């Protein structure tokens, strides 16, 4: 027993000795290694310097020879390519976005406009119906109609072209008129009237989920115009990942709709554009200082309008008109906006409203009162060059806003008016489409979202657990 114990102790001691010896050996070895690396380091540094100076001299000779013209870098790198001597245009147009448009039966789109035709074959450029002239306010939300038209009839130099092979597409357009579907079928928001609106959404999702291209990206590269706040209201949650074309983010949770992936569109303006606005003195020709027309009671942020009505009462040069939008009132508004220097744009039901775009095409400098507005095309357009902004707090301070507007320098106003005239074509929805019109700008914005889409698609293919960033 004792012998056994001693033996065990001895082996333990021996082991310990081994360890000590090992660490002594290591400490002896270590300085050697250290010295060796230090020497080597010096050597490498020396070689490095030599190589660097050699490269430097080479570069110098190289660039000098380009400079004096003995070496033609173009023919050196592209021996078979004859490049023109002149430099390329500084701003060569980018290639257009290649968009595949799903062929949907007409009940999803133009069937709601031209109801006499029972045909279900997808609409073509030959039988594309005109937007009905007597539809008044429905036009505000007709972005979907103009986007579809732009793909059917995309000409040279536009931001997007339609491709017939989905394999070549960078983005997918779903031509469902979800806003018009709500306005046509779902307006009362009561069953059974709204059933058709719901059924269209159900049928559409069924169709998309069978598509290889939807599955491949989870719908991330699919573009859906949905400008009415109630558009696609039954199944909107299934489009959380897709590129939505919206007019603002007022009503949706951030996980469903946000500036990272979605595109902000202008409303389609309802007043006629001011095409011959060429007065001698535009400032003096507009006699009203500030114009506003609209209903004074709105929900949520719109409460501010009631307060503004009180604050703006009693000024001679302020025109505050309470009216609902009828065909006749729209005409009156147009006249009012064309004879005013500034047009007030307070928050409506949602932070944006049609009024702002009516002001822009009337060349009336917008006065924007909203703390939460998102504006269309803002990565291309700087609104501060032709609009004036007030916070709610400033606007509700009695006398403050009118005082600021009266003091506003004439030259600065005139410059803003000129800017408005030069950008107002970006707010035109038209058929046939034109370069840099509203829809062209929307496609450009959609193009800007694509790098984010790609990132998101690639990451989601390899993630094993839900994304901790909560980004899409
Ligand atoms: C879409 O987003 C909303 C809000 O974040 C969420 O409540 C809903 O569950 C999401 N739907 C799907 C299908 O992921």
C-alpha cells in the first residue's frame, strides 16, 4: 500500500521535473527565435525598401512616357480596341434597368378601367386604354396605371426597359392595380362588396408563390405600386420584403414598409400643369401671399390644419379656403395656386398629400408644415431649393410664419420659382411616357434599391436563424 503510494508520488515528481525542464528548454530557445525574427525583419524591411523604390521609379518612367506620348496605354492594355481620341461624354447614360413584367389577366389591372371588355388576355400596347377623364380624384392614386404603361411603351433612353426573358431581368414588376381595386371593389370596406378586392389579392399571391423568381428572392426584387393607404390591405404583410411604391409611410409598421427598400412616389397631381407661366415679373403677378385649400378636419397629424385655420384668419394676403375636392373646386384651386407666391402644405390624413404636387406643377413655392414627411426622388432632388419648411411648433406660433413669408426676399423667391419650372416635369405622369417624367424617376429610384436587395437575398440564403439585425 505504502510502496504503491510512494511509486505514485515518484512518477508525479518525475512528470513535474519533465515539465520544468521543458519550460527551461523553451525559455532558452525563445531568445534565439526572437533574435532570428528580428534579424529577418530587418532584412525584409531592407528588401521592402529596395522593391518600393524600384516600383516608384518604374511608375515615374511609366507615367512620364504616357505624358510625353511614347507609350499609348490604351493600345497597350486594349491592343485590338481602337478607342476614339476624344474622351467619352462625362455623363454617359447608365444602361436601363431590365424589368420583367408578369402577364396578368386583365381583371388585375385594366379590366377595372374598361369594364365592357371581358377579355382576360394580358393588355398590350395596342389596346392600352386611356385614363378616364371624368374620374377626378381617383387619379391621385393612379401611379400603378402609369408605371404599367411605361413598361408597355418604353422608348430609347428611359430608366427601365421591359425584357421578355425573366432570366435577364434585374427587377420584376407586378401589374396589379391595388389602389384602383380598393377604390373599385373595396371602397365600403364591408363584405360582401370588398370580397372581390380580397379575392384578387389571394389569387395574385397564389400565382406569385408558384413563380420560380418570386421563390428565389422571397419577392425582394419585385416591385408593387401601392399608393392608396388601403391598397392590398388584406395581404400586405406578405409583401414585407418587396419593393413597394408608396406615397408615404404614415400608416404602416416599419417592418412592412421603410425607406431602405421602398420607393416614395408623388401623388398624381389633379390640377392642370401651368405650361405658359412666362410673366414679366412673376413675383408681382402673383398677388396672394399664401394659398391653402382643403378640408380642415383630418385625422392624426391633420389636426394641425384646424389650428392653422385659426392662426391664418384675418390676413388680407392669405387665402384659406375650406372646401372638398370636386371638379369645380379643383379648377378654382388651380387658379388660386397660379396667383399665389406660396402654397401651404400641411399634413393631411397621412403626412403627404396631393396638394404638394398640385403646387409644384402650378409653380407656387410649397410651404411644407409636417414633422414626418418623406418626399419623392429625394436622392436626386433637393427640395430646399424650391420649398420652405416649418415645423408644427413654428407654424403654430401666431404671426411667425406670415412674418417670415412676407420678409422672404423677392430674388430668392424668384430663384425658387425658376427652379420649380425646371423640375416640375419630374411630377408628370403621362402616356406615352417621357424621359425624366415621374415614372422614369420612380424606376431610377427602384434601381437605387437593388444593391440592398442583392445583399439581402444573398444573406438570407445562408442564414440559419432569424436575422439579428432585423434588416431586410
Ligand atoms: C410583416 O411585417 C409586419 C410588421 O412588422 C408583421 O406584423 C407581419 O407579421 C409581417 N408579415 C410577415 C408575413 O412576415
